[in-house]
C-alpha cells in the first residue's frame, strides 16, 4: 500500500497492490479492483458472491432441481472456485517491501 496526496480534493489517496494470482482469481468472477480499492471491500464482495452462489445451490436443492445425493460434492466444487474467501483482506496484497536502512 502506498499513500499519495490527491491535489484536487486535498485528501490522501491510498493505493494497493493486489497479488497477481489474486487478480487472476478475481477476474474469473468478473471482479477488477482498481489500485484505490481497499482489500477489505474486495474481500467482502467475494464473500458475498460466494454466499450468493451457495444460496442459489441450496435453493436448487430445495426445488429438487438437483439430487440430494450430489449436493455435498457441488458445495465442495463451489468452495474450490472461491479460494480467496479463506484469505484475510491483507493477504490479497503484495507484501510490503522491507524498509531500507
């Protein structure tokens, strides 16, 4: 994360560097954060999207569109599509370089 002054509004603008593997995963779900997007917001969005997909799957089970026998396997497959849910927001970012002494 770096901080730069925004001359137009006199606010400090934080910028974040997301890990490349994280950006690839996010792109699979149509999520493209900007450098000013806080990792907490990205994490919350991914978590919400995962829960939405999980609810859709459960609703399909309730409507008997999918068999109960294969439900667990579908839940596991869905979970594997969202590995970023298990990361904490700061883990989505590139590590900060060590300060030079």
